[in-house]
């Protein structure tokens, strides 16, 4: 295959998804349908797959297969951490990437989180994937809590040169050519093993591993680039609302909708898709996702123009 898009989902008895209470399997299965069916719809020539140790039940399995999404069985045998660890299941993404590299032949791959919606083709991303590993750079300053914790963990196992300041990369997109990813994953594996030997399990989940691997890869002269031209993390919660109009202005290809959006906005997209058999036009998707209009408020614009006329 030429280009591969895949998502990873695992479930294990007693394992945690994150800080919030588990939303239930159906929520994640709905998100999986939206994420992978939208990716296939926008990239019909690409192989799109769900890598999982627990295939979804019906009707979700049938919906994925009808859209042309393949289901690949991958046991959760590596990157295992204690069941009560925060984001314990997120480590499966590392396991899935290792498995795909070992068992599938492809030129380029992009692993997406399953709380995403792909609104445009990934053609430009594939061009960059030949040049570097691509990761979403989270807009966190060095002193932000999670970013700071990731750097402090690195200091604990590599005290020489501390304090280190690692760029905070998220795990919602990891992309590259097969050769680039094959060079990159050993950094993830070695760092994870180093942490395990030191008795350290990051509360920050797989992101701590991607960040350290990116840091070491760059130190070794192997390029890692921000994937922010292709994906953005939109927080649509009531207490924390963080968006950008880049969903329509110089638009990103992938909307990442984490947190409460799993059971709100992504549920609406799922219902719309399964009712009509296709995803709605982009403008309606944006409305369903509660994204603001990508234009200045009308009254403010008129006031600016009036002031300009009056001198």
C-alpha cells in the first residue's frame, strides 16, 4: 500500500482511559466510526484501518466495513503499564505503531486519535512525511503543568544536562514515511524501557514518550516537525473553550475534538453520518461542532470602518 491512515483502540479489564470517568464503550465506538469513516471519505485511495485488541460490536463494525475501513487485530503486549495508571490505555498507540511497522507494508503512515474528524485530504501531509516525522505541537509554554512534568521526568532519567526543556507534542497525530518511523520508534522503545527500569510511569501517558523520542531524534539530527498545519486540538467544554478559525481559514485537514466533545459534538456527527450515509458539508460540520464564525463581529467591523471614514 502507498499511504496508510490508522487509529488505535484497546480495552483491558480494570484499565483507565484518563482522568474522567470512562464514558462507556459505545461513546468510543461512535467516535471511531466518525474518525475513520471521515478519513476514508476524504482519502479514498488510502488504506484506512482500525488497529485494535477488541473489535467494535455491531452496528459499528458494519458501518466501518461498509465505508472500506479494515480491522486489524493487534494484541496489547508491549508498552503495558499498571492498570490504575492515568492514561494507561493510551500507551496502546505505541504498541499499535510498533505492530504496524512490523506487520504491514506501506510507504507512509499517519496514526490518528479516534476523537477526530477529517475534513480535507492529507495530500500535503504525505509530502512532508517523506521529509520528517510529524507530531502535533501542543501550544504549551515550558512552565505549563503538563509540559513541565514531561521535562522533569526526562531530567530524572537523564540528569546530565538538566534541566531539559522538551517541546510538548501530543499523540493525536504521528506521521511519517515508513523509513522515518522505523528510525523514530526505537527512541520511544528505549525511553519507555529506561523509565520502567527507573520505576517511573508518567501520568501524562504516551505523550511523555513521544516528546522524549522527538527530543532525542532531533539531537541525533533526524528531523521532527510540527504537524499543526494539518491538525488542531479544539477544546469545546463549558469551562475551557479553546478554538481557532484555522478550521476554515488556511484550513487544517483534521479537527481533534477531545474531552466532552466525544459525547457531544462527535455524537452529532455520528448521528448525521449514519442517518444520511455521508458526512454533512463542511459549514454544517462546523456548526455542529459549535465552532465560531470565521469572521469579525459585524458591529465591530462597521465601527472600524466608520472611525476610518471620520479620520
